[in-house]
C-alpha cells in the first residue's frame, strides 16, 4: 500500500447507513471511485478524497520513491511487484510460503533472515541455477534431485560401485517423495534441520542451458573462448552438489525475498498475531489456510500472556491484585514462556551477532576517528577533555555544587516543580490576570503564612484572580461530587481519610460555593468569601483523576479538630498546624490558613494548569506574538540605522585625517599667524638705504598677502573641524540612543517570549538545564528611575531530561565516573531534580567552569554574559534584602513572638498591594 508521512493509506469503508441501505435494497445514488473501489454518499466526500489522492505527498512502499500522487505510487508498487514475481524462482515460491505460514515473529526482518538461511543451499526441480565448473559459470536447470539415503546394511555390488558417488549415496525422487521437508518446517531449529537433512549431501542432476550468454563471459577473445566451452557443455547433463550451485542475485537475495514475503503475507494488528499467506496466493500455491490446532493453541497462549501483562499494569493502577488472579497470570506466563523459548533463543543468537557486528563497526569507526584531522571548535561538549595546557591556565576542573536544600521545598521535587510553575504563571500572565508582580521569596512566605489575623492580601488576590479567570473555562457541574461518588463505590462507604468518611465529605461539600462563578469578591472588601468560592471552583473543575489530592484537601477545608486551644493557634508564619483527626464541620475561611504548604501549592498549580486554557490567556499570548513580530522588525530597522550612523562616523574620521595639513618633516603646521603690527616691526626696516626700499616693500607686501591667505584657510579648516566634531558627537549620541533602545528591545523580547514559551538559558556538558526566571511576562528587570528589580534573584539548575539521560547512557565512555569527578557526588542531579545557585561567588565559579569549546556551554556562557548586568545586581539586591530582614533587634523578635500581628504586618509579603487590580477597578 502507498504510504503518506510513513503511514499506510487505508481505504475509506462504507458508512453504516450506506450498508443498511444496501441490505434494504434501496436504489440510493452514490459516488464511486473506480481506481480504489471506494464508495461515497456525497460529492463533497468524493471530491475531498480525490483531492487527497492527487496531492504529491505519497511514497512507493517498495522502491521508496516520494513526491508521487496516490495512483502513481500504487502503479509503481504494482509494477515492482510484477517484476519481482517474474524474477523470483517459481519452484521456490510454494516452499517459502509454506514455511512462513503461521509463523509468529515480531519483525519482518527476522522472518526474512530465518527463511533465507533455510533455503540458500536448497534447490528444487525445474529451478534455474548457476553452476560453477572449474571456475567457469554456466546457467543450468535442475532436472532431478537426489536426497541423501541411509547406507545399505551390506556391501554394494560391483555394478553399483561402478555407477559413481551419486548413485551409491542418493537416488532420484518420484513425484510423491518429499524433498527438503524437514527444512521447510520452521518449528525445527536450523541446526537440527541441517543435522537431520544436510543440504550438502543432496545431489542435483542439472542440464546446461543453450543459446544464452553465460555468466562471467567477457568480450573479444574471452567471448570466443566462452563460446567454445559453451558448445562443449551445452545440453549436457551432470550431477553437482550445492557447493557448486548458486542462484542469480536478481532472482534470490535477502532484499528480493523480503519484497516477495511482504507482498504475499499479512498480519493482524493484535499482539502476537502470526504471519498468514493471503488467501488468493495460498490457494494458487497449495498452502494450507486452516491453522493447525497446535499452532492455534500456541498463538492463543502468547496473546493471553501479553493481554494479562497489560491487564496487570492496569489493575495495579486501580488497586491490588487478588491472589487467585495473580496465580492464574503466573500459570499463563509459564505456558507462554515455554512456547516462546525457541523464539527467544533465535532472537538471542541474532542479537549476539548484531552486537558483535556493531562492536566491530564501532571499533573501526573509532580507529578512523583517531586518524582524522584535529577537531574544530566548538564541538560536542562531552568529546572535549581538559588538557595540561588548560589546567596550567587555571581552568576550573570541578563545578561548584548547587544547593538542593536551598530550594523552597528542599529535595521535594514534585512540590518544587509545582511551586515554580505557579510562581512563573502568576508573574508571566500578571497583565491578563490583573495581578501585580511579586518576588519568589514573597510568594514563599505568603504560602507559609498560617495566621488568620492578620490575613495575607497576596494569597487572597492570587486566588481571587484565578477564580475570576476560571469562570471562563468550561467545567462540569459537581464533577468533584461525581468523582467522590465513584470512589465510594470502589473503596466502600466506610473508608476514612483524616477521620472523615466519603459520605460526610459529600454532605459537607454539597452546600459550599455553589454560587462561586457569580460571587463578587470585591477588592474594597478584601476579597471576602474567596475561600468559599475556591471550594466551589474546585468542586466544579476537579476530579480524583486530574487532582489526586482533592479528597484530603476538601477534608482539611471543611472539617476541624474536635477541640482547639485558642492559645495554640498562635504560630509563626512558617509553621503549619497539623491534626490527623478532623470531625467537626467548619468553614473554608476558618480552615484555609491551617492547610499544609504542600496542599496550598498543589491547589495553585492545579488552578494555573486550568487557567492556561482560558480565553484571556490565549488572547494575551496572541498579542505577545504580534508584539514579538513588531519588535523583530524594529530591531532590524534599529540595526540598519546604527550601521548607517557608524559608517557616517567612519567617513567623518577619514575626512578629518585627510584635511589635517602636514609639514615637510611630517609635523602639523602651526596655524597661529603673527599679527600685522608685529610684521611691520621687521628688524632693519628703518635706516635702510633708499635704493633697496621698493624691493623690500614688494616682498613684505607679498608675504603679508600669503600669510593672510594662510590665516583664512586655517580659519576655514578650524571651522570645518569644529563642524565635523559636532557632527561626530551628534552621531555618537544617536548610536548610544540606538544601543540603549536595542537593550530595551532585548528586555521586551524576553518579557514577551516568556509569555509564549519559557526556555532555559542553556545546558551544560551533562545536559543540566540552567534557568533564570527573572524579567519574563509582566515582571520587569528595571524599575522606575532605573532601579534594579528581581523576581527570583537566583540561578536554578535542573537535571537532564529523560531524552538527554538516554543520550548520556549511550555514550561509550563512563559518564558516571566523569560526572562524579567534575560535578561531585552531591552535585550530580538526576532526571528532573532541582538545585540552585544563590550567591555571586558560586555563579562566578560556575561560569569559570564552563568550557567555551563545547557548543552547549559556549551558548550558555554567552547567554549568562549577555544578561549578567541584570543577573548579578538582582542577586546582590536579594542578598541585601535578606540580610536587612534578619538584622532585627532581639526585643522586636520577642515582641513578634508574643504579639504576632504587631510586627508581622511589616513583612514585605504583607506590604504587597495589587496595583493592577486598583488600576483595573
């Protein structure tokens, strides 16, 4: 079948309505596509399908030709099939098809390899072969086949001994005698088949063909000599063995055999389905189309084993397996293992052979690689080794260790990822959410705020904006209640979590937050009622599948402990009250502050994942795409203008050099001329004789005229030089303005691009991803008056992805030992693990450790250098803010513990205000 984008094109099947009309015998008019036999009810469907077939995007599955329409590809496949069937030996077709019938092999290549090994040294009557006679090759036809016979129990007669080797050990076959019958049975291993029916013991009576150019026959003299030998052997009969026989490679090879089998057999899409010969071809060549009972049982065992394996995986997700089902699955697997033993043995041998060939090829390529020219840098990072020269130059050999414990939630990978996801979403899409930006430290402290009074404004604003946004996202009314009801049918009505049954939870959840999509949540009223709206929002959006912690969170929000000591509720903002026995119904507004921080993070991460599909976010992303296009165009124009100004400045500098006069000794001429009064007082002018007076006067007049001309030229040069300097200064100021604009474009580009997709700064040699989240979306790197702003004030390091980890594992060298040497045991990050650099010294050491000879680390180093004017000051300012926060008198700290609300309101996260909500209202 022709393929389209590497997938077979399946024909359109008639619709059920059309089949019903056919059964009813109605004369309904349809549209018929004669080339494929497809039937369509409407002309639109017919025209659409025909347009699809006419597109030049199909590929011939046999030849690999691409850029064809469907009919051209189909014609190419049919032509190649006719050519292949005409070349493939006709006597061999039935034997090959009988051998592959009902075979269970995963890949066609394995089946072709097994069949080729079985039949390459076995020949059949009336088959055309090439016979090698003392170095000369001739086309011949197999007349008779003499299979090996067991030796007689008594000595042969003299007459038998005189008939030669063929008649003594072999005898001709009748039409009823089978040949190569053992070899045709693919259930018998090839070694056993060759031992029981050795192809090298067969004798074949062949007849040399006439009137045809024999293989290996050359031109001129060799042609005449070949004709003489041909006339000598033409038409003669002789007995030969398989060692002297071969087939034409155009008629029998692995590629021809693969095409023949692929054209004649088919296989169902189900697991462990056998290869079956197509019915028409099986009837033509006498292949049995009824599966033997033994084969059927083996195939069913294999299918049962695969289905049980998948069923076990599914049941493990749903709940623990029962003992009886596990025993039954083990029995089925044992039976399947017995049936697959031979197949595994064959695959193991093939795998060993392929591994050996791959190893030899790798060794050959490694030897060739050593002989190649020196590597041109930058190149693959892991191919670079630090030599003695780099060590003497002071290159860092070991990377500084990023801190895992400095992450907001330590080594809890899932909570860290959810925390970073929520913070990035809220800051990047602050404009469509009408939410002012805040630092990651403020977000962390707000989540850990566990006091009801004073309330945290930041938490209330975050949840309120998300609730407003999720009102535009489609939801299923009471989806959480439906999910809990299904869970009750599964685990039982008496199942308890935190001392609360599912029935109690459903009853408490029924009357909370039903009006959440219409609740006002006014800013002037402190977003009063946002906790109940949060429960209503989760009740309509969450299920146990998309929000696994839903039941526990609802229980903590709607139930309180039996007894609560008022004095025990006075806790620090970072503490979280815990009680594992909740039985008293309560209100979400009284219980939210008691939630564990991980539950608060899970709620925000779930709401952010839902909000990404809202209309406001989509419109904002489209707007950012349009602004990015405008910025790209503006950047091109600014660079073009800057280049023009630089060219003008270079031209002015060249004119200035050309206009500067030089004296004969190479120094600039003194343009300061003497005044006319000084020129008149020339020594010797008074008291001169009358005879020389006219001559001297004429010379003085000429000199004064020349000096006046020079003074005029000097003044003009000075004026031109001043004009050039003024123009140069103006152009320089314009270039500086353009450079500042380019910096602003880069900052704006980062902000807009962060709203579309967040990308890391780069990767190091071990594929660790380096993240810097500042300056994206609604947050800015520069505040009012040019003050430096930061969002995280840190550089995050994330371990390699699963795909990158596979690349590292495929490396020939011991990557684990190298990582241990260059990263240290504590610095090695697994897949998805997080760590952080939070001080300047560590980041400086990390940048010094990067090797610019590698492609990844060169790009990463360039990115860090590009944004360092913002990264460095942001980290320093965060460190200073943290230092100022910790420098508090002991009296104030004790007062805070005694009266927690007095000083807590002065914390930065408590002083935050939502300016975007104020401007929007």
